[in-house]
């Protein structure tokens, strides 16, 4: 069960450093101090919105379902007057672990993987073509003589 302690926005605003970093997302007050170094988007973006309601910034990025559920882990309370939609914490844990398992199978479309694909397929193909070409030539030679 997520924390339901009620905070005002001015209370949240007192925690806006990299040693003590709070923000609000969808009415939930989050202490993300420990998450700063782990955030895949970097700590700077979070520090910019620390002490504030970061819902719009969070949504604008188009965070994944796993990221949306991760907020539960950092919840220390709710914003005064906010209506907070319930998230299933069990769901959050499952989604998170699924993401970790799946990431082993994700093929990233970056330059490195493209060059790897080149070496994985084109180089063996060229080697085979050279080998068979050489075999054909040497066999033709042996038939001619
Ligand atoms: C507790 C709050 C937050 C959590 C749990 C979180 C989590 C994540 C995760 C898991 C990712 C990887 C991509 C994904 O799964 O969507 C990510 C990427 C990112 N996040 Fe957050 N985030 C939080 C808050 C924020 C805030 C407030 C901002 C902006 C002010 C932000 C900006 C970004 C950016 C720029 C990326 C990189 C997107 C990309 O490379 O395409 N995040 N975040």
C-alpha cells in the first residue's frame, strides 16, 4: 500500500536539491533522491523539476508503463487536494521484472548493432563465395590439364 501522508506544494518545494529531491507526479509526492543516479534520462532533468509538480514533464516524455508504475516505489505521500488514481503495486513489480527479462531480447537499432549485423552476415557470405569461387577455378584447372 502506497504512502498516503498529505503534503502541500510548499512543503514539497523545500526538497529540491540532489541530496533531498522530491517532486509530484499525478498527485503522488515522490522522494526520488535515491533514484537520481539511476534515472535513465539523467539526474539533471529531474533536478530541474524538483520541488514542483512534474506531471506534465513526466507525461510529455512518454514514459513507458514500467516507468509509470515505478513511481509507487518512491511515493512518500499525496498532494493536498489531489485525486490519486490507484496503481497496482503487484502489477508494478511484475511489469518491472518483465522489462528486465525482455531487455535481454531487445535488438537496439543503433550504429553498433548495424555494423555487427554486417560482420555477422556479409563477411561469412563473402568468405563462402570466395571459397566456392576458388574451388570452381581449381576444378576447372584440373579438368583442363
Ligand atoms: C519518479 C519519476 C520518474 C521515473 C520513475 C522515471 C523513469 C524513467 C525510465 C524507466 C526511463 C527509461 C525509458 C522508459 O522506460 O520510459 C526514463 C527516461 C527518461 N525520463 Fe524519466 N522518470 C521519472 C521522472 C522524470 C521526469 C520528471 C522527467 C522530466 C522532467 C523525466 C525525463 C526523462 C527523459 C528525458 C528520459 C529519456 C527518454 C529517452 O531517452 O527517450 N523523467 N525515465
